[in-house]
């Protein structure tokens, strides 16, 4: 075994247990490092950065301070770090995002003779592994899901704090370390590996049995809230799957399907990197959108939760107030932006990425394209969510709306979704007529055929 140390470059895998890049480090000297990339910092909202910083603090605490944090461009910084400790190799978890693959290609080239070794990924099944019988990639979820289940995934990796002898940042010469920045915004859930495992254990004990039905109810606190932990790799999806498959029930099956969707969207984005901001279905490039001052005013009303549609406003205020939005609401407010206000999905996707703690390029962008009808397994263009009907169906007591739209708290029960004459003076009238705008959307979509 080589006596040269290994550099463990952490990215979207901010944990120490179940970490494949650590498997080959057993008994070795390892320098754990994280590079704060100015490009990614600039494109991340305050809450996402706060979750990142807190996750780094959790790793640093578990390593008793042995985490080197630097700021800069990875292709310049990582080779310097490797050289400073005479590293045998730099170990990473593979990144399949468009930006991540470009960055890693640059780092690999800049490292020269020092190998960049990718082991594992942020997914149960990495992009490109689930293929049709003819070797082609999937563009439809249901057949992908069947093959995904057949393919299966590895058991959690047996790693942890004791996997290596950790080098201290102070022992690294010629590298300018920085302190982990202070959090920029208040989080509604704690970050880090230990918090992730605690939260999932709580979910499995209290909510998994009813998940199949309750996951669509924003008035119930019955979702797992694991999305941010998965985004930053505080926990790996196979760790969740190991618990989920140790039992039966509709709730477990529904949750496994959601994890498969996460892998599927990552696979599609890997196939088509352009789909991060462009329509997967190019036919929709010709769709007519509204523009100008009125369209901008409508976007501002949507963004601020002042559309006059209670369920839409509640969702948007939950987003800005907490950095999270229930998935059912993501579909409702997305449909409203694209099909009632006739604005491009990209505007909504950009706002979500700015606000969401769990903002993930693959899941966010392709979730929006599903709603807009231009992506994979897209909702048919003629499916236009009626916000009032959706509110009554999924928030039947009105509790969710009253929580996030205080102007309507005096309206009891489901009547909150149609305030009518009870609408208070400080709550806006609807900014559009849903029936009229639904027909406009249908006409525009039909013109594409």
C-alpha cells in the first residue's frame, strides 16, 4: 500500500458514512477538502448557501477540525492541494450535472499525472446505467422505473470517521484556507449528516405508512423533507432505500418511486445538458409567451404571493418564507405561471433555484418542464390546473392557506379558497380570470400541432 496521502475532494457528498471515495482510503492518510466555487456561490440563494455552510460545519466537527476549505476555481486550486501533500490521487464522487462534468474535465486535465478517481455518485443508480434493451437511454419514466428496479443498487458503503488518518489543514503548506462562512439565512430544518439520519428515522417511524395518500396534502406535515439532505449528499439515497425495502406497504412503494424520479431526471439532464434551460421537446420553442410591463407585473404578483388565488399565494409565500414548497404546490404554482399567466417556465425555474434550500438543477428544471408540457412524461398541454379546485381538493380544511396567507385567517374552512364577498380589503382580487386564460393557453398549445 502506498504511503502517499489521498485528497478527498468533497462536493455533493457532505458526509463521512456510506462514502465510496473513502473505501480505498482504509488506513491511509487523507486530506479532506472542499472548494467554495465563486460561480456556484453566485448562482445559489442565501438558504442554499446556508445549508451548504452548515453541512460543512457538520463534517468539520466530525473530523475535529480536519477539513480544508478554500475558495477559488477548482481546476486551479485542487492541483495545488494535491501537490502540496504529494497526493497519490484525488478521490471524488462523480458529478453528472452539466457544470460539474465540465469542471471535473478541467480538473482532471490540470492534475496531470495525479489521477482523479470517481467512485460512486449522488444517485442510487448513476446516469447512463439504466438502458433500454437496444442500449438507448430512456425518455419516459414508467419503463425507466421498471428497468431501474431490475438494475438495483449497491448496499451502503462501510465508511466513517475511523476510515482514515485525517491530515490537519494546518499541516498543508502553500494553501490559503478560509473559515466556513457564516450562514446567510435562517433554515427551517437543521443541515448535516447527523440531522439527515435523524430526520429520516423520524419520518419512517411516524409518516411512511400514510405517505402514499398524505404526500399530496400540504396541510399535513407528512412529507420526509429529505430533498435538501439528498441535494447536498448529507445522506445517500441507497441508505434510504435500504430502510424502505426492509418492509412493505403503499407508502414505502410510493417513496421508492419518488427516489426513482430523482435518478430519472438526473439521467435525462445528463443525456441532454441543454435541457437545463431549453425545452426538451423543441416543438415548444415556438410557444407564444406574454411579455412587457403587464407580464412583468404578473410575474411580480406571482413571486410575491399576491395573485388573489389563495392556494397559489400560500405556496409562493411558503417558498419565500421558508425556502421550501410542498411538491403539490410546486405543480399548482408552476401551472399557474405557465398556463394562466403565459410566462416561460424558465422564469419560474430561476426563481425557485434562488429561493429553494433543496434547489437541484435536474429535478427543478424537469419538474418545471413536466408542468409546462415540454419535457419528459410531460403533463398533456390541455391539463391546466384549476387553482381553486386544487386548493379545495388538497387543502380541504383551508389550514395551509390560512397559515401562509394571514389576511385570510378569519375565513373558516374550505371557504378560504373562494373568499368572495368575505375577501378582506388587504387581499388582492384575482389578477386573471382562470377560465379565460385556460382557453388562451389551450389555443396557443394547439397552434403548435
